[in-house]
């Protein structure tokens, strides 16, 4: 996946599926970029200093990216 910064957040392009996704907040972009550096999504939200009331919408957006195959749960990447 590649992220291209945009004023609204970023465009995420998945080279495998050729799917383009719009990340519509800078918070979401920061969390997506940091996922690989944290043990789980909740730690990434905390590290990005996302307010608790914003967790639910970001978790929903992350779930949509996961459902689309743009991001994958840790350990599910084929070797």
C-alpha cells in the first residue's frame, strides 16, 4: 500500500487489489502509518493521541480498510 498525502488526509493505493481508498482525516492517516510500530490498533490510537470519543469512527474506518484488504491483521501476511 502507498499513501499520498492530500489536504483532506490521504489517498491509499493498494497495489495488490488496485483499490484506491480515501483516508478522510489526518488522524486516520497517522494511525495507519503507525500500525506496524504498535502491538495493536488501540496502542496506535493512544500513541497518535486520538481522543477517546474519536476512537469509534476511526475503528470503523480501519475495519473498512481491513475488509477491503488494504490493511491486514498482524501475522496474516504471507511469507
